[in-house]
C-alpha cells in the first residue's frame, strides 16, 4: 500500500527512488522491458555485450526471461539462462518478431524472477550464462555475478533503480497521482480546478527541468492540460499529436468561462 507523506521527498527516500540529476559513475539498472527498449531503438548489440542507451548514457548489460517456468508442475527449480550477446537463441527470438517471452535487460549481479505458473517471487537470483553465448565469447564469465564483477565501476552510485524505457521511474503513475492529490488538482499556473472528479484526467504532473526521474517536490508541478501543453517549445510540439490536441480542446470547451475568469494566458489560442 502507498501512503501519503507531508513531503514527497521523504516518501521517495523511503521507497528508495534515486535522484539522478547530475549523478555520475556506474549505476545498477533493472526492470527494462527488452521489447519496448528494442523497438524504441535503445538496445544495441555489440560484439562484447548488449547495450542500453538511457538518459544520454550507454550501459553494458544482458538479457534474461523475467517470468520463466521455474517449478513447472511442481518439479525441481530450473532458472533461466542469461544472454550477453546476440547468440543463436536471441537471433531466433528477434527474427520471429513475436516477442512471446518477456525478456528484461539488466546490468545487476542479482535479479528477481517470477514463476510463470505459480506466480511465486524468487528474490535476488544469480543466473548462469547461456551455453551458446559462452562458446561464442570465451570470456570466462559464467554467472551474472561474474558479469557484474567484470564491469568498469571506478565510481559507483549505490542507488539501484527501475525505469521504463521512456525514462519514468517505475511507479511514476502513482507518484504523479499522489502529487496531484496533495495539490488538490489546482493548476499551479492558472488556478483552475476540476468541477467533477471524472475531469481530473485534464490535470497533469509536470517535471520542471524535463528530467522524468527527478521527482523531488521542488521539480513537480500540477498543471491543467492547457498550461501543460504550452510550457515550452518541446511541450508545444509534443501536444501536436491529434489525441493530445483533442484533450486540450475538450478541456477548453468544458472550462472556457472559468479560464477566462482566471485570466489563463494560453486561452487566446482558442479564442
């Protein structure tokens, strides 16, 4: 269960979310959905590893099936192998185009697994290298712990974090909702608030510095969709998508009189 705290910073600290703004050095990253990252062009296969481009940096890692059959029909535990390169198994997986197995990208020494049949959670598992990868690489790496020890970690940031490929920390939807709840769904730019609970979808949580992982209280802002869509050139461009333009129009149609009374400076676009 998620609880509200007086200060969002305190809540994030307790959950263990990192503040990445300006952070350097090595970082442990988990929870990257391979399909999303690969289709977004953020996964690259090199001769020595599988690289993730994230937050304008390049990280070396590996792939593994996050929800395998571990205790199939009550049998002995069998953990999946991990893959360091585009070996025969990964080539066939990608060539099929079906993405019917949920692979994850990670650079950690240990990972959590979920048994696909029983849904039992296995915490902090050490995985063994795929035999095809091992025969192709001749690297001496046998386990995820071996891989982790081989990485260049001159400067280590001990924060471990999980993100989605679009840069949001996992749980961002709840962080966003909690922030808007605490602000009473009042736009911090123009002051408009929803007349009905169902209209809350028109209020967004904006990251002032553009860093989606910087969820400090000082960096968040509750904005109506009209103010959010006009924050800067990047937001204006993003809101040119027809679905988002429709959201803004619908909001303006519903709240035009209130926006006029409050003097919303962006309303002139719709006059």
